[in-house]
C-alpha cells in the first residue's frame, strides 16, 4: 500500500505481487495514511479472504499494525528505510506499488486531476488499469495465435 499525492488528494492503492490493482481509495490530502488504511484493509479482508500478509510503507506504522493483526488477522509488515540511505533507493516490495503508480500515470486522464469527486477519480483509476491489462492480454494472445494460410 502506498499513497500518491495529486492536487490535494491522495490515491491509496493496494496491489498484488505482480502490481495488478486490487483496490483503490481516493481521499482528501488531510486524511492520514492510517485512517485511509483502516477502511481499505477491512474491505480487502472481505473481498479477498485468503490474503494474510500485507506489505506497507513507513506511513502505515503505529497502532494500525496491531489493529490489523487483532481485528482482521492480517499481518501488516512495514518496509522501512534505514537511516544510512540517502537519495533514491529501491526498497523491497515498495517498487511494485511505485511501478503500478507509474503505469497509471501514463494515462492522460490521471496525469492531472480533472475529476471533482473522489468516486469519479477512483473510477478513472480503475478504468485506466482495465485498459492497461486489456492491452497486455491482447498483446500476449496475438503472439500465441498461429496464422492459418489463406485457402486459394
């Protein structure tokens, strides 16, 4: 899980190990990461019952880890930066979320925040991921299809 700040809004996303979008929540920028995560983790637990481990960045530390363990039976593992890191460093597991956010930002609709309602912005994120995955599926399918010679 990781938030992406856009013009007074945050896009919180939960992705799987491949970077495919499982859930998105768009909130105002003044909503803390932990508050947004509570609702998202509850919805995640209901929708995907087999998930037991969630990796998150440092913004999701604190009582949220204990709450997720006790209430939802989810292990929330925080990926921390160490103090000796300077500049850009690829963090384990965090790069999967960052890659997904960069895929989504290639959509013109998401590059700027045109939407006025958070629900519309969430729908735009879902639509962009749907288009992205549709293109990838079509690309892989066309590689596997063998062409039949035209009959004369």
